[in-house]
């Protein structure tokens, strides 16, 4: 960290900053310049909270050299992490993984049909929400624990691992009994207590990007999980909130190559929540693979027009089947390119 002083800062002010830094157990090294003095902060093991220092008289700005994350960064771990979801591998060098299924679990029949359709088309992981983070309290909130059982039964029947969202710490025990991959939704990306708890588990975690989270905040959230000992984390870009209203969110595809360069964790893309529009889902799914995504999460419902949640963005089984055929061809093409 570098503390830059104002050009009119007094020797006393510089000394006061030095004393403050040292009180934090760190070393302060003033570097006098022709215009102003900068103070280098040394011996820090990671990100330093600069809130007190920034307010001291004479301080112009504080420049951070280290990031609020370390364990998830490529500098720390150059080799890409491969996450294993009950035998399905996601990450560097592995084939792209497709997670698909309805937004929410509705009935046993719906889940069994969806599971068969996902599996038959070549999908790898079955999704379905039992605890739904709906914007309004009057919308369908999910079947809860009863839904979890329908999901795991359907997954087992076709031999696919299952992923579902966890919203609260108290749900973890029962969700771990039924799910192979724990999803932390966009709204909970900064629920730090929940992140710490899943960090203590052996289950892999799918962490979705917050509605308006920067890349730094996204990676810092993943750091919470990894810092507790669980390095089986998959990141998921699902669109961010912008001024644009034509789409549900704005798909930030550039984060895929960027995060791949910054972090060793695998990253997948959810074009369903990113666009909110069925016709856009296949093309953005294809674009995500070309951008380097390690996989996709797509909503598919046996009868989207009857879906209790997110029907407008859910693919029907035929469109999903076509997408899977296209993705195999795109992967072969990317391999040919050597990417
Ligand atoms: C979901 O995947 O069901 C979901 C609610 O997604 P997000 O948290 O990205 O909105
Ligand atoms: Mn949904």
C-alpha cells in the first residue's frame, strides 16, 4: 500500500501517518519526492483496511497494491482449479459442462420429465430451485424441503448430479443431504456469514455474481469461501444491473476471459437470468463458450408456458436439444483453433 501525502503536508502530519501505520503492526517507509511525499506500507500479509489512514490530515490518496483476495488469484495458484461435482469435472482442460433444468421445482412429474430431457440431450448437471429468492413476497417461493427430495430423486433416476440454491445457513444440512452442488444466488453473493459456512463444508459451491458486484467484489466473495478451506468453487456470470431495460440484466461476457486471467477458479455463464428472454438464450450461450466459459447454466422447462417461475426465459426441450448439438460443434471448432 502506498499513502500519497498532499504537497503542502507538514512533517508532523507525515510523522502522524507513520505512527498510525506502525500502530497497526506494519512498517512505514516515507519516500520524499520533489512535489510530495509518499509513504510505503510494508510487511502487510494482505489487504489493509485504510479507513483511518485515509482520514488523517495531509493524506491525499491511498493506493492499494495488493487486492482484497489472494487465495483465489492466479498469482497465488497458477494452475487452473478443476471442481468435481459428483464425478462431473469443471475447469481447465475439461469439456464444457451444461447445468440445466427448470427455474423452480414444481412437481415430481415436471422434475422427472425435465431430468430425462436434460440427460437425453447431453446435459451434465440437473438444476432446480426449492428455495426461491423472489423479488416480491406474493410470487411462488418454491417447495422448500419437499422440493429437494423431488430434485434428488429425479437426478438419481437419470444418473445426473443436482444443483440447488441455498439461501440461509439453517438450510445447509438438509440441502447437503440432497444436492451435489450448492448454489449461492446473486442476492446472497455478499452474505458473508453464509459464504463462511459453505467454506467449512466439503460440498462444491456455485457462486453467482451479485446484481451489481464488481469483479473485485465477486472474487473477494469467493475468497471468503476458499479462506475457510473449501477451494471447490465455481464462479457464475449471470448478468449485472445496468440502465438497460430491454433485457432483464446485461450479460457481461468480458468477465469470462478477464476472470480466467485473474483467478484459477472455473467460470460459467447463465444466459437465462442474464437476458430474461428465451430467443436470446441460445445465442448468448454459444457466445459464452467462445469467450472461454468452462460451462453454462440454462433454464429449461418441459412446458415453459406453464412454468411457475421464469417461464419467459426458459428454453423448451426442443430448443435445448438444438443448443446442445450446437455447443458440441462449437467446442470441436474451438479445439481446432487451439483455444
Ligand atoms: C437461479 O439460478 O435460480 C437464480 C435465482 O439466479 P440468480 O441468483 O442469478 O438470480
Ligand atoms: Mn430463474
